[in-house]
C-alpha cells in the first residue's frame, strides 16, 4: 500500500512538472474548512473558479493562444481539459484527474507554528499523515468523478462528458441558488410577520395603558366635579341625584358619635322653662 502511494504521488508530481504547475499564484479551490490540513468536504472538479481561470490558462498557453483576446467560458473549459490531458488522447484517466485535483487543492505545507516544540521525526510524521490523508481525499473525488461523469463507463472522461458534467453541475448550482433565494425570501416574510405581530401587541398594550390611566383619573376626581358632570347630563329644572356622602371609617367595635339635631326656637324656650321651674 505504501509503495502504491509513493508511486502515485511520484506520478502526480511528474505530471505536474510536465505541465509546469507550481506555486505561481493562481486561484485555487480553497476548501471551506479543514481538519489537520485535510479538507472536510470534497472540492468540485468542475469549479468554474478554476476551470475558467483565464489568467492561469493564458500563463500556461501563452505560446499557443492569443493572450490578448478574451476567451469564452467554453474556450476556457476546453483549454483547461486539454491542459490536463497529459498524453493528448482527448480523454482524462484517473491519474490525470488526480493531477488536476492536486493542482486545484495542493497538499498544504506544514506551517511554522505546527513545528513549534516538535522533533524532526514528529514533523515528518505529520507530513506523512497529511500526504496520506490528501491522497485519500483525491482518490475519493476521482472515484466520484468517474462514477458521475463517465457516461459510457469506459473508465475515462472524454471532453464531451466533461462538458456535459459542467452543464449538469451548472444547472444544479442554479437550482440551489433559486432554492436559497426562496428560503431567504420566506425567512424575510416570516420576520416581517413577526415584526407586525409585535407592533400590534405593542399598540394593544399602549391602548390598555391609556384605558388604565383614564380609569385612575376618573376615580381621583372630587365628588363636586362628579356632581357638576351629573348636572350637565340632566335638563334644566330637574335636579340631579345627590351623591352619597363618604362616611368616616371607624375601628371595629366603635360607633360614630351622635350628631345633635337642631331644635326649633319654641322647643328651645320650653326646654329652658322646664329647667328653671
């Protein structure tokens, strides 16, 4: 197994050297997240950021094409395919696809902070594990590409199959984009509905507060003001009913003092005479 991996990596390196692929600053399909330097999700073999990287293609094809002229997407895809068809048989085998993938997503170098506190043997072990992990990453994608894109099941991907797969992926991407836009619109509508409900609840709360304040104001009005309001509600000459007088509250067991009723003058004199006699 280790011998097979070594031969495979050496073959990929030879392919890339023959194509002149190196670290020349072109765009690569950067994975969203990685684990120990190995991408978590497979990269798209038909990623237009790579297959339609015009500056990268012109750099490799500067002796073959007019680099001053803008290329169409179809031309860029054709040249990308031809660039990785190392033996010029108008079809890609698994090794050529693997070389293209290693160009799209190179094996990450060990960074300086990863070497801190580690021996040479430990660093070499990290490099070995990363190479093996990336090799599995590449081979999994190659298997998927041959299953999905090799329509006649001959073990190769022709340019026609490659172009058909690109159209298929583009259609899928458009469908996903429409679905995402629909989900975003539905989410926005739901947020607007929730906001309207909150505004309605706030308005109802404000109305309730106003009613409570009005009731408190009415309860705090003096009896004279209430009597005046009652007088305005009755026709002239018709007296309004008298409001009951508020009685002083006494503790339990105590009765209010007796109020002496006023007597007529004659009764008062008679009472005095009785006293004198």
